[in-house]
C-alpha cells in the first residue's frame, strides 16, 4: 500500500512541475512545448489565409479559421466560433506545426463539414472576431477561456480598419 501512495505522490508532483514549466515557457516534453512556442510567436508569422462558413450571415454564427505559415513551412492556426447576435466568441482552439496538406485535408474538412469554406480577408476576420467580443462585453459576456491562447494568432485589435 505504501508504494502505491508514493507513486501517486510522485505522479502528482511530476504533473505539477510539468504544468509549471509549460506556464513559464520552460522546456518540457517536445510536443506541447514546441506547439505552445509556435502559438505564442504566431503573430510574427505571415497570414496564410482566412476562411469562414458560407452561411454565416444568415445564421449569425460564424466559424472562422485563420492560418499563419511558420518558419519551418508548417501552419499555426486557430478556429473561432463567433455569435454575431449576442454571445460573442463562444469557442476557440488553436493548433501549431501542422503540415499544409494535413491542414487542407483534415482540419478544414472538420471545421467546414458542409462544404468548402469561403475565403475572406484578414481584415474581415479580425473585424468579426474582435467586433463580436466587444459587442458581447456590453451584455456582460466574456470571450471563451481559450482566447488567451488563440488571440496570439490574431493581429492587435486596432491594426485593421473597421468598416462599422
């Protein structure tokens, strides 16, 4: 019994150390730390493209994907589920170090299962995302908790001119 308790303590301690290292950006396991590093640096990478669900204007719900090309040729990207009518940014997720072919074949298909997405300008993508967050804030709604990570793929809010 004592060995089992010690093992649990060691596992718990290792988990805490790993979480602390990730929070402070210190090296840990190769995968997550590398991905997190790419995500944190993503604003410095060129935008590869922005896509939106075709029926977003009719439904008021927009699935937006913004991708940036990393220095190694792979992509870092984020998806944003935006409610334009009230709730703002309902969901978001970000990914890094994804090969372009895998992005096209797997991820875009997952985010847009009803067919091909519509290309949009980075300015429109930023306007929809930041605009919905600002609008929802008037009613006390906060953006999804993972926005703290996925906002690293967006340009600063005031970089792109707003249309209204």
